[in-house]
C-alpha cells in the first residue's frame, strides 16, 4: 500500500480536496489544474488518476492509499521521459494522454480533439469504473477546438473524467471553465523549494538559495535549472560581463550587445541575473553584512563590486535594466536596446 499525494510538495488544501472526493466517492467529470510551468500539475493529475483507477483503494484517517499491486497501479511504474520524476501510465487502456508533442504550432485543433478525445470518450472503460483523459497544455486549444470539446464536457458519460492541465487559465473559454472544477496550484514557498534541493538534489546551500529565488515557486523549474548547463553558462556570462564592464572599451560594448543578441531567446533570464546581482550588491552597500544576500556562492564578486560602487549608481543600473525590459515588451529594436543598455551599464 502507498499513500497517495505524498510525493507532492505543498498545496495541502488541494490534496485534501482530492482525497475527500475519493473518500466520499464524489468525483466530478472534469477538473482543470492550472498554475505556472513546473508547479506540479502533471504530477498531481497522475497521482489523482492512479487513485481513481486503483482496484483496491483504501482510506484511513482521511488519507487515501493505492494498493500499488493491481494491474492499473502497476501501469504507473514507468517514468515520464519529459519529467523523469513523474510516474505515468503505460499500456493502460483507461488512461488517454494528449501529449504536448502532438500539438501543432497552431495549438490543439479541432481534428485532434475529435479524433483523440471525443471519439475515444465514446469507448467504455476496460475492467474499471472510469476512463480518464489527461490533456496537457490545455491552453493551446483553439477557440473552435474548445467549442468542439464543450458538448462532450456538458454531456460526458458518467464513466469519463477529464483532467485539463493549463498554464494560462484565461486562454480557456468561460463556458469550458464553468463546466469544470478549477484548481489553482499555488507556487511553493522558497523554504520548501530550498529544503527540497538540499535534501534531494544534493547541492550546496548557497547554490540552492540562488536557484530557489530563480524558480519563482516552481519545483519543476528549480530542478530544471540545477541540471541546465545553458542556464549555468548564462549566469557565468552575466557575472563575467558585470565584473569587467567598468574596464571595457567602447568597441567592446557593442561586441557585448552582439553577444546578447545571439542569446536573444534567453534575454529575460539574463536580465533577471543582472538584476539579482545588483540587488545583492545594493543590500551589501546599504547594510554592510551578507545576511540577506541571495548569491552567497559568488560573495567575493559581490563584495568587490560593492567596494567600487555607490548605491545611487547601482540603483540607476537596475532601473536601466527594467527600462530595457519594457522596451523589449513593446517589440522595439532588440539590437538598439541592448546597445543602449550596455552603454549605460558601462557608464559611457
């Protein structure tokens, strides 16, 4: 026996809600799990689906236990290739996954909804009470596709359950939302993520603190960042740029701008790393201690930079970065924005 939802961090109110629906056998025909990328939507949906389909589900003291021995539970033993910490069902006729890689650039279209969802929903469960559809990235459904799905949501057979996973709930039609139970998966606290990284990923506390700040409440994002070589290299690039920018020549400023253009896809992360460095420098200048510095793994760099800076200059650089971010959102000329930003940061 295995207690359900124990591998899901935080969001205890949501786990309790799902447990009670299982204990009282009051399952709704459709749920929307929405929240930031990496917040645990897929993990939660698979835990819920596993419990629903378990042939020997047990309840005790408001907890739910899957048997882990029936044919349905055993189908959840394989790891998701996209999220290797998540168990997914394999060769289970009562689980239908609508995978992101099957979605076209134009979103989840009408034909795919008809073929993979509506037609399949007309098939009865095999040796079970329910058949479950897990639709990942439901926000990618076109308006026409949502309207096509709507009738099935309205008249869903009693043995069909839909689990829609969505990053942007505003992309779904009000008529779709009104026919589902909407569950908002909240970002985790920094304390939860930091503890998880130290205990389970085995990284140094100083690095865990930096990654936690960047993860913005998403355990999935935190795990990805730790293993993302590109992100680590981006951070090294920003650190090297900041530490040397006061000594570079004018032609080198334009070379930096060209390098940033080559990293255009990651510009928001780059600007965030710049801001975080200046934030730590400003805190050290103002307080004279390192207690509230987030990037303790580069403490020497922060202290050295602070020793050659003043608070107003650091604040001004931070404002320049945020101004650049605003211009980027308005689709202004990328190269020009980067050139002006680097000139300002280099005090030209």
